[in-house]
């Protein structure tokens, strides 16, 4: 009697589902041979399995190899070949499920575990590929350069007089908003302009003073004084004290 293990049971159950009977025998190399023949005209199909299954892949490979050979012989499931008659309602209710048409639950669980393991391996492989691509992109793509800091203008470069007007009052809070200066800087600049009598401040508002004009009489007197000769030279002419050449 040939040695039987989990792999031989999987292969024989798969053949049984397709209506094919398989035979097993031990080989001289320490393996188990599973052979079957669909019809006498076709060749004998053989599948070799190990006596000790290495991992879950051996189960999946055994089932896949059996199915591949069956498809080559154009063998379909036994349930697909038969056309069952429509059972009567009472007969259908009383009959039990046929064990030949149902895959054993342990085989279903083993197949499910194998598929989950394949999916896990695929996910791990994709994770490694994604990590490698991330490293390649990180090394080849240049890092973005930090933006240059915005330099605020100095308070000395901002002339507060340019923001003031002669014909209207401007709120001091509006100057803080428009010039970008701090309230302390605005206060110091306004104090300087106030000392030089250039602005008027009233109830938190400020405006420019008109430029002071000099009196007309003072300007006329200055022009006349510039046009008159010096007093000493005039008196010297009168007294004849200057030399003749000067008198001439």
C-alpha cells in the first residue's frame, strides 16, 4: 500500500470531484506518484508529491498541477456534466447534501490559508517596491529652497510727512496701518514734527501745517539793504579821505 499524506488526499479529492479515480504508489526516490487515465485512448497522467509537505505552497502547487492536467484532457467537474432533474419540493426538503459534490471543510480552510498567505506576500513585496521608489525619488529630486526672509524697511526710510495732508485730518491709527510702523515709532516721529511746528494734533488725529510765509515788508527791506553801498565807503567819499585813484 502506498504511503498517504495530506498532499495525496488533496490530489485524490480533486480527481474525485471531476469523476476520475486516481492511484498512488511509492517511488524509489522517496516520493509518491499519483497516476490516472481519463480514457484508454489518452495517455496516463502522473503527479509526484513529497512524503513530507514543506509548506502551504506545496498544497497549492499540487492542486494546481492536477487541475492543469485535467484541463488538458478536457475534463470538467462532474456536477457540470450531469443535468439533475428538478426534484419535487418534498424530495428536495428531505434529501441531504451529497458528500461527493462538496469539498471537505479542511481542504477549504487550507486553500483559504494559502490564498491569504499569497496575498500577504504580495502586499509585502509591493511595500518594498514602494519604499525603494521613495528612496530613489528622494535622492534625485532636489529639495525645495527655503524662501528668502522678507526684510521690512527701516523706520528711518519711511517719511511720515508723505502720509499727511494739509486739507484733512488723518487718524493716528490709520498711520500705523498704512506705514507699517509700530505705535511707538509713530509717536516719536509725531513728537519730532510737533517740536518743529510742522503738524497739528487734535483728539487722535493729525494734519500738516501750511508753510510759514515771511512778511512782505521784511523781504522788501532786505532787498533795499543789499542794493545800498556800505556806510563807511560812502562817508569816505564825502570826506575825501580815500586816495585819488579810489576817488577817480
